[in-house]
C-alpha cells in the first residue's frame, strides 16, 4: 500500500508517495516530523550507503562460500 510522505527540507515541503515498508526505512534514518537541512539528508544518505555496503559484502561472502560447492 502506498503512503504520502512530506519531507521538510530547508523550510520547503516536498511530497512523495512510497510503499509503507519504505516509509519505515526512511523514518529510521531521518526525522520526518521536523524541518531537516541538507546536512541531515547527507547523514541519512551516508548511513544508508554504509548499511548497503555491509549488506553487499555479506552477500558477496555468502556467494563465494556457495560457489565452492
């Protein structure tokens, strides 16, 4: 199911529609209830990128172990 999300960035509102699962992930990294600045967005992006990098590394290691069989 889709949900509208309003980002307040530098005192401007931006509305997007996302799946509810993605909403949970977004709210984990950025406060959707207050005005955010570019620094907050950069920090959220870096955290998500770091999480993705760790996930990718784990998947690559698992694939390497499976390829030995």
